C-alpha cells in the first residue's frame, strides 16, 4: 500500500486549500489520504470538521480519514502525525496574506518543512484545484537531481509539460551555488549561460531516459534575483518542485532565503523535497501510476 498523504487542516481557520490539494493528490496518485485536523481544544471546530468529513465522504475513489488531533502546538501536532503515519507526502498551507499583499510562510509550515522526513507541499491561500498542464522544477546541479526526477515522473504521469528552470546571477553563478560571494567573470555571461543550458539539457535528457518518458520538456535559463525569478514563473505553472539545500542535515529540509521567499509567495503549490527522504515523491507516484480517468492536481 502506498505511503499516505497527510494534510494539515486548521479547523479554526477559513482556508480549505490544503484539503483541496490533498484530495486531488490522493485521487491522482492512488495514495490514501489522512486529514489531520489539529486544534487547541477550544473554539467552535465542530462545524469545520463536519464540513471536511462530508467532503471526504463525497470523494469517490479516494481512501480517506479525518483525524482530529488536540495539541497546543499545531506545528508539533502535524509533525507528529506525519511521523506516525510514515507519510509519503505532507501538505500544509501558507498563511493567508502578508503585510505587502502576498502569502507568507507561517510558523506551522516552517516547522513542518524543517522537520519533515518526506516531501512537503505548501499550498497558497485560496488554491481551488485545476488541471495539471505545466510542472516546473527549480534545477541546480548540486541539489536539483531528485527534484528533476520527481518532476519528470509527475509530468509523465499527468501528461503535463516539463519546464526546467535555472536562474543565474552574474556575480555568483547558479541558483543554490555553494560559491556565494565568489566571482567567475572570466567568462562572458553568454558563454556561462550556454554551458549551464547544455548541462541542464543533458541532465533532463538523462532523467527522461531513466524514467522511459517521452514528454514535452523545455530548459529555461534566466539571469536575475533567484527568488524573484522563480516567483515570476509560478504565475504560469500549475506546480513547482524544489529540492532542499545540499548542505542540509540528513532527512531534514533547510530553507535558505530563496526557498523561503518562493514558498511563501508562490502563486502555485510548491513541493519541497528533503535530501534522503524516506519516501521520495517519485516512489509515491510510481507505486500505483495514474489510475484510468484520474483527475490531475
């Protein structure tokens, strides 16, 4: 049986976006769904729980469970639920809006991502589902290999186009580079871009061959601020896949400034892949494949 998808749901909140994403992901992958409703034991959570329970019951073809959890710390309660379920994918929501009109990553999502042993999807406020036409992946040689493989499998299973995005900065090289502060201006920007593009294209071709996939794929290389550049792409993507930092401890996600900004302000769901995860995303998808007639995310 597939490792379950565990969704963090705030019964005291007003946003069902994580539940919406979790239902779609469960339908798409065939994995069982657990909605962990973490509340503090006060307030009127009953109506919200009943609404979600009814919604899950109406989802034919999805094996689901509503799991009410009482905890004074929502982040710890959800992290414990992920651990106890041996989850294959965790789902959390970003906070509704930041001071500048953008969603921001809240303390619950931050804590869960840092302690996850499985991929974690962060779903923007108001996400209401939709077809999966375009899967993007933030690719870097140092930390983007598993993200690339996972994005290939997602795109192959859904028939979506694959967009492989590499962001270059004239001063420091590639997004996520460990050479921060170093300068490599002996080469012209055009030469650097050509080399990065060729390397990324070769990595994509290798990942496609490994998966036996034939799909539309495009390598997109841009210069600019890494976070702002990736955020610009999220308005045209249905899903973005990112890896964790290469220097992260085993089985932990370390959010750098780029990852934090992208996750907090993305216009589409973002899946973050921990290094050495217990359940790589490609295993979650590959465990069943796409059921006939399944709806994409």
